[in-house]
C-alpha cells in the first residue's frame, strides 16, 4: 500500500516536473541579419515578413519555444559583415542566425557560424561556396545557388535558337556565378557568350554598358540584377531602345518583387527561377492568401524563402527535440561526410507577366 502511494506521488511529481519544464522552456533566440537599407532593403523586409508569418501561424513558437527576435541591418556590406554577425552571436547569444541576401555577407556569416558552431539558415544568398566547400552540419539554405537559374536560362536560350549572347551583371559572387551558369549551359547548347559586362555592386550607372550592348548587337542579353538595381536596369534597357531589338533574359530576381515598379518596361522579359507566383497548388495558395492578409501586399520569392527558412528551422528543431545543441539530429548526416551537391536544375520559366509550364522546347 505504502509502495502504491509512493509510486503515485512519484508519477505526479514527474508530471509536475514536465509541465514545469515546458513552462520554463527558454525562449528561442533568432538573429535576423538582413539588409534593411540599400538596394536590397525590400528583399530583407520580405524575408523577415515571411519568416515571422510562419512563426505567427504556429502561435509564436517553434518546437514549443517562444521565439524572440534580434535584428541587425547588414546593409549588404561585406566589409561590415563579420562585426555585424558577431553582434548577434557574441553579444546577443542567439540560438540561430537567419540571413542574408548578399552572397559576400553570407560568406562571412557562414565562417562565423562554423567557428562558433552556431546554426545558420540562409534565406536567399546563393553563393555556391556556402553549401559547397563550406558545407557543414550547422549551415542550411532555403533558397538556391546562384548558378542554378543561370544554368537553366542558358539551356532555354540555346533551345530557342539564340547563338550570340552578352551577359551583364554586378561584379561579385552572385553576378559571376549566375552569368557563369548561363554561359556553361548556353555554350553547351551551341551558343557563344561574346562579352561579359559588369559593374561594381551596387552601382547603377548602366548607360555606358548599354551603349556597348547596342554596338555588339547580340541575339540575346542575359542578366542578374535584383532589388532597386533590377528596377533601374529594366527601365534603362527599355529607355535605351534595346528591348525592341534584343530580347532580355534573366534570373527571375530581375522581376521578382520589382515588376510593379517596372510596369510595361518588363513586358516580354523571360526569366528562370525556383519559384513562380502562378503556381497552382494548395500550399502555395494558402501561403499567398495568408501573406496578403497579414501584410496587405503580395508575397515575392524572398517572402517565400523567409517562410521556408522558418519551416526548415521548425522541422530541424523538432527532430532535435527543441535542443539547438543537438545539431547532428537536425539535418542530413551525410552532409558531414562531404555529401554537399549542387541542387537540382530549375524548370520554372516565366514569360513576361505570364507563366510557362517549363523550359521552352
Ligand atoms: C546574392 O547576393 O546571392 C543574391 C542577391 C539578390 C538576389 C539573389 C542573390 O536576388
């Protein structure tokens, strides 16, 4: 009898201990390092919106832990990146870093994340190296590699019969890798990139380069620009009279989130991306409706990637029973044995304002 009472007391005690532990589960500190100023400012805000939307839909918790946000504006400036990421890691002691847009900044984040064994989810920056040579069990990405949309468009351009191309982009990892992917597939398909034009990020003095394109007279131009720079490039391309004679193809960032500001100047552009706003599936429709309700505007690819980053965090943390220390339980263990590979090719092709089902035959 006494034994039964003791057992009941022990069970009750355990119950109290569990509910006490749940009530006291420490907050999950999420460090958002994103651009909130400069040419990529709107991209950073869309990523944060998407991330917060998913967390709000889960009642403000991930893996049972209330989410607390810490924010740093990285200004898309690689020179300030190490100091900025250290504010989140060393000063604020965040459990997970979420960022960023710019590849050069993301490289610095990946290094600090590795050195400090801090979880990092990259919601945009496509630098090939962060999931290639720098691949490790603390680094995840909810987006793309810069090479991917470029390669997909190189195939499309060659299949459409273009033979002579010029590429134009910002001179840093994103532009180089995007234009490099295009060139690789375009030349495999029988075309030739006759000139690789570039200007420093975030410069938008396109005029001399547009004059050069007019004198080269290629069959097609491939471009990577994004954010404020993408708006200006598309407008300048049309104003220079080039749109009428030389088709403009690009990674989908040229129009994603920027289409409204570009207006009719974006008509007829052909782009490739891992996401398109014309997707016809229940999950995407629910996401788009929820985002529009929350923010009174349509989501773009950056909002999707922010939402996906939060979903990845939830799945990983659930697998680790809410404990950020259990990194090996969060991802694919093969990643630690050098199993990082470039992702699959991207089939989604977008034509001006309407979606095509896949690469043009
Ligand atoms: C990048 O720097 O990797 C980058 C920036 C903006 C984009 C895409 C990629 O839209």
